[in-house]
């Protein structure tokens, strides 16, 4: 392959030590990223019913064609997939994604992605230098990485790979033409949490880049894999370089200028220079002076920032929110950045830890948890919020001591073991949304978030509606301003981008609207859009969709022009926006097929009970302000505060039935043979048949 | 070096000795003794001068966000590919080092006395008088001896080896960018400067002070930059004592307010 692709996918079997490759061209129909990852997983993992810690689990780190290029919001993203230990009750084949320099670097090394299977006998790390791939000894007697945190691992690998020469051109290979680089290697690693198989252990890159949810850090740990390091000295062809440069210039004219900054619209946090990351990141660090920091090729530069004290490098948003949740929330506004650094160095998922604390504190304060209580614990809950408590809390999880022995399995499993799941998830004290994942944006109000979450494998973490039809539409009136556009104009403008449907009714978040056929269509569209354009092509969730652009005429965003524009300039394809939706539909169905092979039933499409009972914000949530959303009621559009709404079981179940039918799935929610074959997923159809699922 | 009669020198070259030394008068020159130089301006008594470049890239390492866009644009416009190793400007970062030392930027300085040009045995690395005297490599003449790469006094060397096309290359201020529809060069645009989302790369036609401080300058010139980026407006990437004191006072006040909460 050429034009945006390196041409090969690296395959490493840690059991045998064998290094081989696949041809990217064999997976061309998926575009890249997630689609290729799902297809590679499907091929390499024969038995989809295995557990996440089974050596036969396959973990993929995939790039798409725009990675390593000048595409704004995307150049740096890397999609990670595997059977994940975090999802509950079934360890779904799941995904996460991280930014930074890794994705570009593996392409320059000649690889469109990496697939790792098997388990090494002893701790190892994978050292990739262009086409030279070495499996090296990470143990204490080897390169001394195992047992250390992610920061230390990464720093050590810089030294090991560059041979102590951190400034000059380093020759990789032995002849004049084998390639040189002045760059530090791009490294992704698990911390002690992953080594110790904490189910919510993350993968960390450059301190703040993280594949946070899913437990991929523990997948690494289960394979005795500490880190993957890459140096790439090569190049990747661009089909139309002039068009790529012109597209970049077009983007610049339609977005902010850092030096001539015109304010964004209220609520569009990710639209400030440095993104929300810089704002939250500023809390993390002491000292004078910080810089925003950006993933490779990106223009938005929201990747956390770095400060003079080197605290919390690259950490932003929820990683630093953890600092707030673990400290400030409990009355300690001086909670230090060390809370974030500890989390990132251990390699722990900030969401799970943030959800656990309010739940545990309530159990403590109501006398259920503590020394000599029903749930025995000697953690210093009296000092919750202090740095000392945070140390004790994170330590016990990483080391599996005290209640950490149960918490390391994730809150859902711990609650089940403690006999508290039903009660605490009904009351909302344990704010699980679905699949054991923490509540994020709200199913009861911004339904596409919750419903897409329930129908999949994890909290979707796809902010399309969130910035525009929650944060902006809710925050503007709180500032005493009208929304940028009246409701009707807003939904018509955004609705026109929802190709091929282009139906504004898809954005009706009224009490009836959230269960309507139009919402069925929207959820389906959103799954497809995110599976292809965000997770395969692949563009960053914090850049697209660009629906409401503060700096463009009439606030009209760059979606749907932006997505195909850069993609096609790089690949030379003429993939239209709608074609991307078709490919996304295919990928979504492939994933759904894999989940059915894993044993999925309609029961797994449910949302946790508290969302059907209570209307108030959850104990841990991002439900900070009222949800003022567009609604179509009494024949007209308006913005309405839907705060306080909760879901109805019968209506939700009926929604699911109509959703299944719309997607061409059977009454059990499984893609039918017809549907799969029409999408070209014959292998999946055959395997589901053989397993008696269809 | 023999004495030069002032009047005679001026009459021959149109450049007075004072102008020669200060580089004013539109013909800034760097004096070079010996070497296999081409297209120099010959002054009397074996003093050979090279015309100064018509342009210089300036960077602000305290403003850079480390996105590598400059490097990718360099590769795209010159080669039609994306590559970090092929980029003639190198941004290297270590996320675990405190700001602003976590990023270094290595751009070619278009040296008034270019050792890379001097070292080239074939004239491949030369001064391009048709493109604002930019120092650049004619790939067709490069024999791969890498003397220019060794000669560059800076680390990493600004002249670099292209193992794919097998020739040395260096920053030419985009004078030769076949994969870009814009006019490059000292009189045109530079791709790195155009794509930088932080405006952390700038351009000047004046010879910078020949030191790190001459090429790493303060481009953080607006309050917006300072507020949004939380960057200091100190000169040359540093914070003034007044800024440091003010920041410390603000932090103390915030802590006091929090304690009273």
C-alpha cells in the first residue's frame, strides 16, 4: 500500500518470540485504526470466549492513514483494542485511544499497527527501531523496567535506545543509509498497576497520554509486557501533498489563531487554545510558566501541557480532575499534582478511581466500611482528601492490600463480592452507567451518550453532542447570553451534516424524542460516524465533529467537509463523508458480532438501574450544570432544561427493539446473517452460525 | 591579511569597509578565508566573502507546543511524504524535564559563515544566489561524503543525511518545495512558519545576533498569549524577576484564600 499507509502490520507472539507481519492491504476496506484492529483481532484470536488475561488475547495498537500527517485533530492518535479486563460482567472486546507521538512514530518505522499475542515467560519490553524488532529483558536483572512506574520506564528507555546520546542524530543500524533520528523514542507502557493485573490499569505515553479505560495496562501485564518503544526514521507517502498543505491552510483560516485569539462560545471547552486540558492542567502544576502541548501534527494542542516543575506532564482534563476529585472535592483545595503523577505513574484509570471514592466514603460514613465493619478496611478515611489518604488509597489498589484486593477488580466486581451491587447501583451511590463503567455524560438527558454506551462495550467517550447541545446550550444562558443559534436553526445546521439522513429530528432530546425513531437513527448514525471517522480514519474526539464553530460564518462548522478532505488528500481516495458512515456501520456490526461470540444477550444492552429511578446528578459525574437541550414539542423547536429526567424501562426496551430492527439485527440484538453478508462480513456470519448464535 | 586601501576596496566592490564589517547597505557579507568557495564576492588580497542569507528562521522554544507540525510540513513540501527524520528543522522533547527546557528546536541558522558550504568538496552545498543566498544542497552534486554534516557546529547537525534519496539536505527556507503551491524561499513563505499553530516560528531578513539568544527569541508578544498559555512575557524565553515575584505572590494569595475557605 502507499499513500498514508506504511504497508505492514507488525505481529508479535510473546509465547514463541516470533515476529511476523500482516499486509495492511488485506484490511484496506476498513480504512485503518479501529476497523483494522477489529478485523485483525477477529483473524488472530480464534476463540472469542477467552478471558482478558488469557495469553491468547490479542492486543492491537493501530494507526490510520492520517496519523503522522498534518491533519488537524488526528495526527497523533493510536487506537488500542483487545478483550478488556475492565468491562463487566463480560470482558468485552473493547477499545481505548491515546495521543502523542506514538502513532506517527510507528508509521515512520514502517508499521501501520502492532498486534501482540501470547505471553512472555519473563518480563519483557518490545524495542522497535524501524524494521528491527527486539524483545528485550525488562526484568530487574535485565533492563530494570519491571516494577517501576511509567515515567521512570519511559525515561529509562530513552537512555537505552539513544545510547545516552540524547541530543545528536542517532544512527539506527550499521550503514550510512539505515536511518537516523534526533528524536526520542515514542514509548507506551504499563505501570505497577498493570503488572499487578489491576483490571482498570491503563497504558501511559509521555506522562499524560493514556489509553485509560478498558484495563489495557493489565493486558500488557498479563503478557509480561512492560512497554513498547518505537523509533521510526522512514517516511510515508502522501497522495496529494499540495492538497494537504492547502487543506491545512483552509483549517487555519477557519479556526482560532493563538496570537489573535477571538473568544470561543460559552461551553465549548475543547475550543479554547490548549483545550480544556490547559485549563484543568493549570490546576495540576505549580511554578511559573507552562506550555500547551500537542499531539503530532495537531493544531488544537489540548494534550495537557507541561510546566516548570515537571509535574503532571501532559496530564489534563480527567487525569487532573482526579486530582480534584481525590482532593479538592473533600475540602483540600491544595491537593497537589502528586495525586495526578501517582495515578499516571502507577498507570491507573482516573475514572474508576474517581467513581470509587464517593461510594467508599459514603460506606465509611454510614458505618458499613471501616475497621471491624462489615467491609473491613483500615484506610485512613478520616483524612480523605489529603495527599496521605491518596497515597494509601492508590497503594492499596496497586498492591492488592486492604480493600484494594477487591477494588483492583473494579468497582462492579467489588460491589458484587460485597453483596452491595444491587442496592448501591439502584440508589446511584455507585454511579456505574453500564458495563461496570463510571457515569460520564448522562443517559437520562443526553441520551445518545447513554444509549450508545449501553449498546456497546464501554462508556463511549464521544463528545459530539456534549460540547454543542449540552455545554454550550446550557452554559450560555447561565452567562445571561442566548445560545449561538436559536434551537430550530441550530438543529437544522447540525442536522444537515447527519448524512445520509440529514434529519434535524434526530436531535430532539425531548421526553418523547429520546425514545423516538429519529433517535434510533441518530444513535445508529453516531455509532457509525465514530467507528469510522473518529476511531479508524482516525480523527480525535476533541476535534470532530466540528458542528458549531465560533470563528466561522454563521458558526457553521467544518463537518462534514473536513473529515474527507484531509483523509482523501493523504490517501488519494475519494471516500465521501457518507461512504465513511457506511464503513463505520460495517465496523460497528463486526464489533457487535464479536460481542455475541463473547456471549452477549439483550440484558447487556441495559443501563444501570439508578438511571431509571432518580433525576438528580449522580454522586460522581460530569453532570455539573442543568442539561438545556433542543426539544421539539408542540410542533416547534426550543431549548429546554431536561434536568431531573430519568428513564423509563418500558420505553427504553421498546427503543432497543426498534433499534435492533433498524440495524438489521434479530430480536436478540444480534446482527443477522443477511445483514452481515450484505456488509461483507461473511466470516463473522459463519462464525456466529457455527457458534449457534444465529 | 594585507592592508586594504579603503578607497580602492570601495571602488572595486561597491562596498565600503565599514559596510562590509557591519553588514549594512543591503549587502551583508560574511568573510571567509580560504576554502573552495564559489560565487563569492572577491575583495582584494585573498579575502573572499559569501553573501549573507536573505532570511533566517527564529523560534521561541518557550512558546512551542511540541506538535511537530513544522517537521511534518518540511517533509511534505520538500518530498511529498511525511517523515520526522527528513525534516530540516528538528523539535526534540522530553516530557519529564521542566518547562521550558523540555523542548529544544534545532533550526538551521543560515550562518553568515557557513561551514557546511565551506566543507563541501563538490559545491553541492552552496549559496543559492538566485534564491536570496540561502545555503542549500544541490542533491545532484552530492557525493555523500557527509562533510557538511560533520562541519555543522551545532548539535544535532542542521545538515542531515537523507537515506532514502541518498543525499545530504538542509533548510533552504523552502526555496525548493516542489510539493507546495505557495512560493517559498526568503522572499516567499516558509512551510514550517505557515503551519505552526502557536506562531512559534518567525522569519527575519536581518542577520540575527550569532548566539542562541539571537535565534531563540521571545514571540510571546501578546497578553492573550500569556494568559491563555500561562507563559511568561519575559525576554528571550526567560521570566523577569518581577514576573516571578508576582507569580509567587499570586500563588501565596491563592493558598491563603483557600486556607480561609
